[in-house]
C-alpha cells in the first residue's frame, strides 16, 4: 500500500511539472522583459518579440516586426523612459494549444524624470500571445 501511495505522489509530481512548464516558460519571458526594461537593454527587451509581431504603444503608434519594436524601444530607453521601472502582473494566462498561449498583464511604468512626457506612474493592460 505504501508503494502505491509513493507512486501516486510521484506521478502527481510528474503531471504537475509537465503542466507547469508552459507557464514557467512564459513567466520567464515576462521576467526577462522586466529585467531588460529596467536595465534599458533594448536588444534584451526585444529578443522574444516575433519577427512579424505587431505592437501598439501607449501613444497609439503601431509597429510591425521585431526590428521596428527594437528601434522604438531604443528611442524611448534613451529618451522619456530612460531610467524607468517596469512592473507586470499576470491577470490571465490561457494555453490555447500546447504551442500557443494568451497572457494578459497589468503593466506599470514608474520612475519618470521630472518634466518627462509622462510625469507620473503609467498603468495599462496588455495582451501577449506566445507561440513556440
């Protein structure tokens, strides 16, 4: 009986680990985004962005592709968002297929210099689509 209980516990652990891997991978990407934003690291911040991804910024400007995403962030990291601090809170994370997930976050940016375009903390919601 003890052996059966140990096997059940081990199987439960294996199943839980298998189910948490997509979640862990996505959270790692989001953690990388936070770290690289806070370092002003344009290349690091853009590395997970899809070559053909699309992005609308807080000003309503629309960009297509990793290079455009990277270039825009290089401008803002050197300008009005220099030295700012990014925080993300996952509010929804759904696996649509084993290879596709949709993640919604609440996003805060703080630490703007006085006189910057945004002089106070900015909060917004955003959706991320992750594909293997």
